[in-house]
DNA sequence: GGACGGTGAAACTTCAGGTTGCCTC
DNA sequence: GAAGTTTCACCGTCC
């Protein structure tokens, strides 16, 4: 352990450490416990650095171009990057994350303030890691983070190629904290690892896939298989495990994903066994890697829809009320009325049944409706800044939620095919396209064109160009006015009307691109 | 006397992240 | 539980 003094240019420990890192011509990662803190910390440091670099200015500009209209978050990140700092968390648009990571690898950005996003997955070693917060908000207020996480974060320090040694620094806020940090993190042992197989959704999914792939085809084989897993090794009580497995098998059969049949003959030394076979539906659910509970829930909803009219909001709420979509957006007290109103409006169209106020799932149901509300606004062409203000959801989180929704809708589509719910498939296809682009239905024809997103499609639509046919008919001059030259020419090309670029030997009456 | 701006205490709000799947020629 | 943000009372200054 080294002992040295760091110059105190400010009265903020993290800022001093960051400035010291830069002075040493090194880089650091600062780990904090919230997205908001990551942004604030990066900004505070950025006010104190004396970095000016043309390359950083370029990256800063790129960061602003990622969305159709930069949000306040984009602008804040851009300002930080200009000064050689950045923040990094799951709320960043994927492209921005990439820009930040690359800039750090290129040693242009010196300090990244981040949430644990950077502790796992991404390989971004630094000379120094600064762990500002070792406590995080959990079920019982603030808790110390697991030792394993501490190791993950501090382990980001160390670049064998560049440095002879590296540093991981934690900041204690009180003398008491200092002692605790020493005891549990620096001198302590990491926690034991526990098998995730015991978690019901994982077990259900895994059990079904074992049967669906013919890896096992009887109850006995299943028990045998699980007895060899880490789960059984840790759990020790195999009898208890069998009870859990039976419970799951019963559910899978009840949901019609598997069929069981008793064997006719039972030899003297063998115990009774049950044959297990997947149904067609069960096979597909397993292939989709979808939690069987979610699959059976979708089927219930689809049955309820029958041949009735399907509306957007109920469809969105259906996919939001799943384990896959968690964590859901939380409904704040003052928002209850708004959510309630939406639920009342669509009362007769809801595919999912509203639990009574006294049931345990009541709150989750409301949250699923609020999450659906956000998606509904997205397909109503609201932009990222609006969604941030209204729902406190950032671009990166929007993308993640929409991706899950798309996957779940795809699964719904596949299940609908097998269950002969043909009517609803076209609605789902439409909704998937709208979620992808964040657009109203009327823009869908135009969105099939390349290089046309919701912004350009809306511009065209506003100019009475509403279909691909309209694009063909439309005058090139007008298209150029709306979209600019490059895009307009590209569009014409896509509809099979290539405008040749004639540079010389221009005949009378024939126009050059330059003429426009 | 009133508009304005700066300051700081108090009240209020919010709180990490992630894997799976299929394909659009 | 605590950081970060918002709100609001309070005070001084200037016109």
C-alpha cells in the first residue's frame, strides 16, 4: 500500500483525485451509486480540468448527433467530453456509450464517472479506479455492496501493457466507515456463489427446454439430471428438490406445454416413472426461450381478445405485465389518476385482467400500465426529451425496454400462429414496426424506405407524400426541398427512378444534380 | 417602493444493471 | 439513508 499526499486543489476528494490522475497523465474510472451522481460528478470534475483538444470537440459533436434532437443529457455529456471527462450509465444511448468507451481507449477522455455498467462486460482498464460509493439503495435503505462487486469495480484498475502497477482507491466518509471498509472489503472474503437454477422462472424455462429438446423424456431422468447440478449440490435436500420439480411439471402440463403418461410396466427394482413429451406449443415456447409462465399468460390474453377489436394500449400493457419487462416504471402517487383514467378508457378492451385493489399484484399492474403509457407515447411520436420529463426514462433505458417489447411481441406472434389467433397477428406486426420507429400507423408505408426514420417520414407526410407511390409521383425538386439533395436522390433511386448524374455533354433541357 | 439577484436552509424526490430469440430477401 | 434538486424566505442593492 502506498502512502502519498495528493494536492488539494478543491475541497472535494474525488475532484482532487481526478485532477491528480490527469496531472500524472493517467486515466481513472470513478464508480458511484446512481446515474444522477455519475453525471454530476463528471460535470464537477469537468469544470476544473484544463483540457482542450480538437479531437474531443469532434467527439462532443458526435454525441449530440446520436438522437434526432439532443436531450439535456446529451448536451451535458457533450460539455463534459470537451473537457476530457464523461459519464457512463445504462441511460446513455448505445451509440453514446460506444463513443465514450472508444474515447477512453484512445486516451482522450481521462476520467469516466460511471455506475456499475463499466464494472461488468466492458473491458476498459484504467490506471486508477476511485470507488466513491460502496453503499447502494436497496430494500432496507442503504446497504453495503457485496464484496464481489467491490472486487469487480476495483479490478478495473490495471493495464499490464502501460503501467507497472495500478491503484484502486475507496473513499470513506467517516472514521467508522473507514474501519468497515478495511474489514469487509480490503481484508474480507468474497461471498459464496449461489446457484440461480433455484429461481422459479429459470427452472421453469430450463425444465421445459430439457423436455422439448428430447434431452430427457421421463421424470426419473429429470431428477437424475438435476441431482448432478450445482443447485442440488448446494441444496443437499434432494427430496425437497423433487417436490419443486413436480410442482413445475404440473404447471407445464396444465399450461399444455408438455404431456405426461404413466408407464405400463414397473419392474421390481424400479420405481414408478412418468413419460414426458413436449407438445408442439411447448416446443416452440422452449425454442423462443420464453418463460413458460409468460407464454401461458399471453395465451390467456389472446383468448380473451378473441375476434374483438384490438387497441394499442391494451396490447402494450399485456407485454409490460411480464417478468421480462421488469423493472417497470414506478407509478408515483400523483400519477395514479392519469393511469386510472387510461385504464377506464380502455376498460372493455383490456386483454389483461385488472386485479382487485387488495391483491398483491395490484401495484405491479398499475406500473405495467404506466410502462405501457410510455410506450404509447413513443409510438405517438413523442421524443426522448419529453419521455425523460414525463416518465423519467432515459434514451438507453427506452431502447432496452423497446427491445424487450419487440422480442415479446415476436413471441406473441409465434404463439398466435400455433393457436390459430390469426386476427391479432397483423396488429402485432404493425405494433412492432411502430415501436421500432416510434411512429404513428400512418407513417408505416414511408418507413419501409431506407434512410427514412420517423422524422423524415413525418416531414414527407406533412407535405402530402404519404406512400411509396407518392414518392414516385413526387417532383424531385420538391423532395429535395423537404429532405435535402442526398436523401432525395437516394429515395428516388429506391423507388426505381434513378436520376443520373450527367457531368458533361449536357443535352438541352436535361438537368444536372447541381442544378437543383 | 419595488424589481431583481444572491444566499442558504428546508423540503422534497429519487435511487444499478442484464441474459435469453428470430430474421427482413 | 443520502445526494441532488427545488422551493422559498430573507436580505442587500440598485433604480
